[in-house]
């Protein structure tokens, strides 16, 4: 542990691979009147057996989850707050497993729920935003934890004590907030994310600006908001690959003066499974999104109205149903995706035209392009089935000689 985390390491964990999706699936099934927590129990009992840990370590959480799913099934409705509660069991059980595995390896460790540290957010279930008032309580609480704290990522609570979640890759945000609160020098984010293009090279150093653009456009390197606490705390962020634990990884340095406008493109990011909503009345659309708390991943405005791109999910489905019930109408396009060329646009004005020419030659239809020589990234919306081909064409156009890969 000291080799990786210094004299006083703090570990922040996500749910085990595939568990969040599994929990979401059983939550949706419970809302249909089909409670089934057995799949979750089997998955974690298998992990416990593989690690040589006590089979009854998580029995309390299995029982709590079963009761919650049963109540949801009786009600035939999955409230956003209840969905957060169901999803929380992934991180809560993961923290117990990791802490006990460390103890078995001779490292004193204590599992800690982030909401018990005082990590506080607004009440936007599913994509809650942390409040700055959390920093003091987190620092004070962690000083009282014996051994290595193993903290649940992704989870927090609002000012009313309701459990909230931080959205996709939320454990990165938790880790950055904890690192800022304790005054850490470096934050290491361990990932196991493969790219679409095989053989792409590792990017050794990135500016925060480029990293933020990659994250915003879908690269699974970190939570889009995780850089704010890292920047406030002057943290160096190192992204490392669990498959290559001795590799140095990619360094994001807030003191680096190297930004998007000083060189050519640095990488390509992509988002799958997008839904586009088109409304002629821009003010109506803006008001609806503001009231719902949804976070668009891309917006475009033209004379014909506004187009907003969102990641489908329960919150989006609920908003669309409410929108339709009000008698309002919107044009929907499903099964879209986008690829973004990130970095260096203003130093190379030909980036947008080269990208569009490459996609056209490959026979890939660009549904919408958000481009410009002063933009930090160039975004190309395509049909979902064309995404992999679009990424490969863009990679060949800008990185054919050297490749580019973010872990």
C-alpha cells in the first residue's frame, strides 16, 4: 500500500464490475412487480468465495436489498430516491469486500460510507452535485478512521439525510473530493477501460483542459466534474491501468501550461446510445430541462429550433412521459452517437474539414456536426451503428502514425 498511496493512503472504491448495471436491472424488474435480489446475492457470494472471505459477510446488505425490492414491487413504482438506494448497495458491499481483503493481506483497513463522512450534495437524485461545505467534515471524520479508510465512491447524502448518487463515474468525483479535503498531493484513478481502436498508444501527459473535454465527450477516464476539486486542491491526477499496474499511466497536471490550443488533437472520445430531442421553442425546451434537472451531453441551436442530446435512462423516460402528458410535442431521434476530436483545433484550422472529408469518404452519414476553429473539440453526431467506424476513420486521419490512447 505504501508503494502506491504514501504513508497514509485512502482508498475509494466503485461497485464491482457489472454490479451497478445488475442492480439497476433488478430495480426496474421490482417496479414491474418482479423482485429478484438473488442474482445480486449470487454475484457477491461468488466474489467472497474467490477471495476466501466469510460467506456471511454481506448477509445484512442482502436482507436490506431484498426488503427494498419487495417494497418497490408492492408499490409498482421506482422512485428516483429508491433507485439511488438500490444502486448504493454496489459500493457499500464493495467497500466491505475490499476492506476485508486488505485485512486478510495484513493491512489494517476500515470500510466507510461516504455519507457518514459528511459528503453532502444537492437533492438531484442520480446526478447529485457536491456542496463545498463537505470539505471540513470529511477531513475531520477521516482522521478518526483507524487504518486505511476504504470509502464508498458514488454515494453521498443531501441536507435532509437522503441518500444520493453522483452519476456515472461518480467514484472519481468522490476520490477527488476526499483528496482535496485531506490536502493530498496526488490522486490515482485506476481504470480498466479499453478503447475502440486497437494498438493506440498511451498519452503520457494531458492538460486539465483536454482531460475535461475528453471526459465531457464520453471518454471513461474520469467523472466530468472530478477536475474541479483537483484544480482547487492543486492535485496531480494520475490515471492508471489495472491491467498494467507498474506502468506510469497518464498524468493530468494543474500546473501544466500545455492546453488544447498549443498543439494538434490529443485524442478521440465517443458517446453511445444517445437520444435527440428537437423542439422549435427554445425557451420552452430550456425551461423544461431546467425544471427536470437533466444534463444534456450536447446542445445545438439553429433557426429551426434547438436539438438536445441526452443519455437515455429512467430520468429521461420520466421527463418525456410528463412532457407528452402535458400535450406538448417534440421530435425524437433514437439510437444516435457521437465521436469527438479533442484538442488543438485553433492551432490547426483544417481539423473540422479533414474530419468531415474522412467520414464522407467512408460513407458515414453525419447527422449533426458541432465544429469551429476556435473550439477545443469537434463533435460529429452519427447513427449508433456507425460509431465504431467513425472513431476508426477519425483515428486514422489524425493519429495514423502514432495513435492515441487514454487508459
